[in-house]
């Protein structure tokens, strides 16, 4: 094991650590596992490939509360409601 990773106090230093399939867990194994997690994070692309860009903005507490109520009433997430509203506004402006 490299200096980047340390075993817990319940694992003897001289005991090999293995996953449930019997593969030895070493620094390379952990690096691959971390990369797999980072690759798997996020939602599917909205445009069909790659990553979808994120748009973040602030609103007043009143607007957020009203948007949450509307989203719940319509059975969608707040994110879906915001996305639909922005897409509709862009369509109208085009």
C-alpha cells in the first residue's frame, strides 16, 4: 500500500487486503476504483453525448418556495421545472 492510503487499525500491516473476488487491494486498485466512481457520477447527458453543462443562479426565497410548490403540484423536480421554464423562454425569444 502506498503512503497515500493507510489501513485501519484493525488490519495487520503484514496481512494482504483483498476485495470480495480475492483481488489484492493496492494503491493501483484504489486509484482505479476512485476513477470508476468519478466516471459514474452525474446524470445522463441531456444532449445525447458527453456531459451536459450546468447552469446555476440565485433566486429569492419567495421564488424558490413558489417554484417548489409548483414543481410538487406538477409532479416534477425543481430542476425539471427550471429547465422547462428556461427552454420555453428561449423558444419564445427565438
